[in-house]
């Protein structure tokens, strides 16, 4: 059953050899990953928030690389070096632990984790990083007092948008001015939706009865994809759209024009509010 | 510990196991069940405070939703009474006062049934329904599920009482006639030699759990009627 | 010791209608129609609360309730409460005979229950997997093609719910039920009848979920978010009943496991000698015991919302959908560790056997498992980072979520260091364990992206998160499941699984698994949300790649199935008593294990990892094998 332990200490340099290989490989791979793969990770450069997220992803893949290398290299090293080469069963040395290794491991993982959490918090402080923050946004970007309010209303199964500064007009197209800080108010009339403006790096759940605020600082003129990212019923898969970021002048012109279209139907709609409470719907999906 | 591994036929209790095993199992099960129950009602406590803090559509607690405090207090008081009676009954049982414990358990059971009846009457007469806002929802849900737990525990109490009554004439440590074995009627022999010895561990665990549930009842009363 | 081995065999017809699966099904169907009729009767009377629903949820729910009750009574679960009601004392054992019929009813032999679980869960795993295949067929093209939108959502929901519900017991059900009593030197579980009940409840639940197709399916996915839940048609009730039954089963399973391990350890088996798999069972059971009640409560509220018109989750009536999201994830996050922890336990249990070394850092491994158990309660709002709930608490949830990687890292360190300087033998179970490390590593690292709020904004609700949890659950739990079944089959069935086929199964599964889910990280980053029947045209190549890989992954399951059936039913090569030369207690028993496990309860003098000790004092030397069979 348990035969002699294998001759211990036949190659005591295993640990050092492995660590050296790990450091060298990580030193090569981490910059490669950080500077070649990192910037390629979406969502791109469509807004300040999106750029921040790309940076975030870059840091995370950079930190992940040595971890990944450690485990994979360890497995590879162990499997090659410590393969049993005999037909009969031989036991290994009865090693039951090593306090130094355990403490070193705790320190390294603990420091990494705390560092990552601190980094994530710092990034979040930059105006909320494009995520929905609820009615009382905790993380405000600079100049939030002058942000343009736009409301996003999720309903089965489309998004509509209201512009309180333009008479509360409601339209099925999302058009935003370039280089402007926008405050999106995301809400829903029925099920839970999630407003995902992909290239802008914005995602905010639309809950009925809730005003979910998210800030986004647009950059240059471009179009962006909108999808519903929370399962909201039958036609959820078809709840997508394209939005536009346009120059300031074109935006004002567009809004004025929309306002004239909107005026005759305004009285059939409830006045602009942060949330709406329609009668509950049953059996819609 | 060698006696544990000794010849199993030394033990004439459940399947040749040491007699204290059933008690230990039931004791740990009672505590585990209580923690699970606590987490179950934690959901309702959370719902209460969460919906109250949100007060969506101003419908947390409309004016006409006034829970009947008299009923609530009665329900709570009867639950506590029943739990106390079971505690006292346990003390009697430990002291070997067999008829006293049966009496206390019977009264405790009756009090428990009274809780069920009163609760149903309260729902039927309280003047608001489950659809009347957040508070009404929590009230209805919490009391309804609480009642389910109470009914389950009463069933347990009834089981123990029924065993005690059925074997009331068997002396402690005595054997019932063969064929009294329960569970599988097709089983040739009886597997329980001393049925009365099984009442105590059950009663210990039940008493703990029932006291715990009564405590939850007091908490429900404080939150739903007083807060 | 089989004293009453006198087999009384009644005629066949009598055996068919006794308390068994057939009577269970018959009673179940009768019960369903009874409840259905009752529900119509109540609503027909127009009690105000139930009146304004155009579809009769109450009728369906009562149908399920009476159906499940009838099923259980038909199986014989009514006999015991009925006896107790009349004052007869408890009896522990039922149907502990030999023969095949005991697998089709209430049996209190934990080894029978283990095998019941293995087959029963395997069946529903197969159905869930089939759903996944159909989903991938649909996603071969960017536009809806095979299934209409509603059917597609039902497929997604059934796949997710079936897997998340059934696989909670994927390892605890078969392997903990079978091996925990053997590992701790006990003859039975603490509550054998409850043990059987957990299994049959799960089977009833699976049947209930499958019948959702007769009620139009359900649109919510496995999370069942409100208020879509309240809107949905009666197919939703199947989901609610399914998950509530699974919750009851989970909770009772956890309670039973904990009680067993607390009270029934053999003399000398102190907590610091407990096999690491049992520690994983302890931590999982704590989560089972405490998280499942929250699930039952939240589903109870949803059921009341759908029938009694309460407004727990309806913001127009004073409720809040956030309440559902909070409570669901209070359950839901421990739930994912219920799926992860048993896998860790299996891997750490098996590595010493195949590295021929003691488990490295036993205490660290235990604290890792318990640390995950504790922390898993503090992280639930990371599922709600963009929902608008408590946005100022997000740094806390980010921190607590990332903290979980510390105790998880403990288990990694212990596992890896166990391999270090070992005498590693490449058996099929070891291959699955090693794959677990790789998969769980990828799953864990991708979890860091999801726990980081800025990165989560893109990845949340996308295929990235879907790939992440498939890496942890399928890559973790299912790989560990296969490691366990290859490892323990010789003991459970007495026959060895074919090793060559096992290796083929492993490589096909490992490669196709990674080929399926690794590209999905990219798909998610590129903007494809979960659970949508359509996707952007530029993602078609990746999706097709994934679909084809998924089909190969499905085929690899058939390789296993072939191996399983072939080895156990046709090849039937008798396994030696201890083919892996393991020092663990269960291997010291003969195969198959006798009904009462141990003729004499062993006295434990050490932990089961005493490999390489030149003077082994412990278990095999003193543990007498039970052996009357
Ligand atoms: Cu939507």
C-alpha cells in the first residue's frame, strides 16, 4: 500500500527554479498583455466613462496575468517534474504545510485584493464610471450642476427618451450633444429593463418607480448601440436601437424640431416626472 | 471510547445505537431548524423595513389599514402560553410526573389550536386585505407563513403527546407488545423496544424550537402591531 | 449482522402498487387534478382577492401542491407521519432490503439514496443540457430562426433554472449522501427518512418545472425577476413551485448533513481529523440551511403577489422590485457557493490520493472553505451594481467580493502544494481535478472583472458574466462531479469505469468546454447581452464557433454515458476493494458496501491523509472492515 516515501530532497532547488521561471515569464507576459491586449478590450473611446473602463480593464488583465501564469506554470511544472515514474505506488514526502509559504501567500493575495478594491473605488469616484447610481447618485462628476438632463424610459419593448429642458418632449430616438456632461434618468413603466449604451460605457437598470441616475460625458460626434440588458419579457431580444452623439448646434436644432412635433401630442402624455406609475399590467409577457 | 464500539446488541434502543444518539440528533436538528426559520423570517423583517423606508406610491400604510391589536395580542399571548406550558411539561417529564406532563402538553396543544383559529378569524374580520399596500402585504405574508410553522410544530407536539398517551400504561423502560412497531406495517419484528424513552429527546428539541417560535411570534407582534 | 434477512417477496402486482414510484405518479396525477378542481372552485366563488386574474394561478398552484403531496404519499412518505399522529413511536429504517425495487421508492439506506440522486440528477442534467444545445442551435444565426421569441426564453429559463436548482445537490446529493456516513464511520444519516425525502422532493420539482411547457413556459430566466414574474402567465407558477421545492430539499439536505456530521462521527474523529470533503459538505450545508429559507420566503411572496394580490414587488401598490432583487440575491449569492464549495472539497480530497502526499495545509484549506461560507453572505449587491440600489455602498460590495478571492486562494494554495514534490499518477479523476484548477482559475479571474464596478458596467448582464459563471459552475462543479464519479464508482457500483474511454471523455470535454466558453468572454465584451434571441451580425462567427464547440461538449457527455452504461452493465469488471490505494475510510470497506456499513464502528486515530508516513499508525490498521455480504 504505502511504500517508501520517494527519496526526499533529490532536487531541492525546485522552489527557486519555479519562482524564477514565474518571475521571468510574468515580466515578459504582463507588459505584452497590458499594452497589446488591454487597449483592445471594449467598450472603446466613445465617452469619458468608456475610456475609464478601458483603462480599468487594462489594469485588471495586467494584474490577472501573473496570477494566471503562476497557477498554470505551477501545474505544468508539477506535472512534469513530479510525475510518478514507477509502476507500483510510491508515496511522496509527508509534507503537511509550511507556515512561511502560507503567510507569504496571504500577504500577497491580501495586498493584491486590497489594491484592486482601492483602485476600483478610485475609478468609481470619477463620476460613477457609467453605472446606474439610483436617485441619489453617490459619485458625482465635476460640473454635475450643469449636466443636461435626459430621461430614458424603458417599456415593453422599446426605449423612449424625454428631454425636460425642451418642454419634456418625448421621442423614440436618443440624440445627445457632443462634449457635454449628460445626466440620464433611467426608469421603467413595466418590467425591469437595463439601458445599455455600449460605446458610451453606460449601463443602468430601469426599474419601475425608480429614477436611476447615470452620468456620461460625451466626446465627439458618433453613433452608438443601445440594447436592453435585463430580461424584460417576450420581445426582449428585439429591444435594440441606435443612438447619436451630434455636435452642439445640430443637437439644438434637432431638439427644437422635435419640440414642434411634440407640442400637439403633449397633452395626451403625463407631464415630465422622474418616475411614472401607470396601472399595473398583468399578463403581458 | 471502546464501549461505543462494543457489541451493538447491548443497546435495546433504536437499531442498536447508543441511547443518547437520538437525543443528540434531535437536539442539533432543533437548533439548525431554528436558524433556518430565523433566516426565513428575516426575509419578512427585511421586507417590512425596506418597503416602509421606500413607501412607494405613498402606499406603505394607507389610513384604513389598522391591524386589530386585540387579536394580535391574543395570538401572541396564546403562543407564548403554549410554549411555557410545553416547557413546564418538559420539566414534569424529566421528573417522571407522567400524567402532569400529558395534561400540560394537552393544554398547550389546545392553546396552539386557539392561535390558529384566532389568526384565521383575524384575517377574516380585520377590515383590510392583502392588496392594501406594502404593510398589508407584509402583514398577510408574515402571519400566514408564521401560521404554517405553528401548525407544523403543533403536529410535532401532538405526535409526542399521542405516543405518551398510547403507552401511558406501559411502565418506564417496559416493552410494548410486538407489532407496535411503526412505519412499515410489513416489518416482522418491532424495532423500538422502549417507545417512552423516545418521547424525552423529542420533547427537549420541540420545547426549544417552540420557545424559539414563540419568541418570533413576540417579535412579529412588536413589529406588526406596535412599531 | 443481517439478522432479519428473511426476504418476503409478495406477488408482482402487489409489489407494483405498494408504496413506490408508480403509486407515487398515480397519486400525484390524482392530486394535481384535485387541486386544480379546488382552485377553480375557489375562484368560481369570486373571493375578492382571487377574482381579477384572467388565468387561474391558484388552480395551477393548488394542483401542484396536491400533486406533489400525492406523489410523496404514494411513495410512502405519509406512512410515518400517520403512524406518529396515532402515537406510534418512530422507526428508523424502511425498505432496507436488497434488490432493485428499493431504488424506486422511499429507502432509508443512504447508499441507495446516493445512487438515486446520481441517476435522478443525471436525468435532469441531461434535460438541462439538451436545452442548452437547443439554445446554441438558435444562436447559430443572428436573427430568430428555429424558435419563436417566447419559446426561446422558455428554453433559456428552463436550462438556467434546471441547472441552478438541480445542480445545487449535484455533488451533495449523490456523493455526500453516499460517502459522508462512510467517511465519518457512521451506519446511517441522522435523519434517513428526511434524506430520502430530499431526493424525492427534487424529483417532484424537476417534473413540475418540466410541465411548464404545458402552461406556456415562463419568460424570466432563472432569476425570476419581478415585476415580469407577476405579469407572466401560469407557466411562471411552475418556476415558483420548482424553486420552492428545491429550496425545501436543499434546506433539509443541509440540516441532515450538518446533524449527521455534528453528532454521528465515529470515536476519535475530531474536527481536525475530518476529511476535507466533509468540511466542504459542512460549509455547503450551512449555506443550504440558511440561504434556502430566504429563497422559499421570496418565492412565497411572489406566489402571494400572483394569487392573493399582495403588492410586495409592485411599486404601484407600495411594494418594490428591488425587494425581490435584494432577497433573491441574498439567497442567490450563497447559492453559487453552494455550487462551488463541494467541487473544492472533491478536488482537495482526491489530490492527496493521486499525489501520494498528505493534504498540504489542512487547517488553511478548512479556513478557506469556512471563509468563503462566511463572506458569501456579504456580497449579494454586486449583482446589482448598475441597478441603482444603494450606490454609495458599492465600494463595500466591491471590496467584500474581492475579499472572497483570499479564502478561495487558500484552497488553491493547498491543492497546488499538495501536488508539489508528490508522486503524481495520471488517473482519470486526477485529470478532472487538474482541469478544475484551470477552469476555476479562469472563472475566478473573470469574476474580478465583474466585481470591479467600472468593468462590470460593460460586462454585467452580458455573455461575459454568463461565461464567467459557466467557468465556475460547469468548469468547477461539473468537472469535480466527474472526478468524483470516476473516483468513487468502484465503491458505489463495485465495477471499474473504463479508463481509456474516461480519458477520451476527459480530453474531449476539457477542450470543447474551453472552446465553448472562452470565446464567450469576447462575445460579452463585444456587446452581446444574455438571453437575447438576436445578436449583432459581426458576432456571428464567434457564436457559430461557440455553438459547434457546445455540440462537441454535448457529445462528450454521451461518451461518458456510453462508458457508464457499458462498464456497469456490460463489461462488469469487478473493482478491487481499494483500487486507488486510498487511506480514506470508505475504501477500507468491501465493495459493494454492506447495508449497515460497519459491523463495528471504527476508532479513528488520525486524518485520512497519512501518505508517505514511514510508520502509518492510523486508519487502515485499526478500521475493521464490515463484511457480512
Ligand atoms: Cu427590456
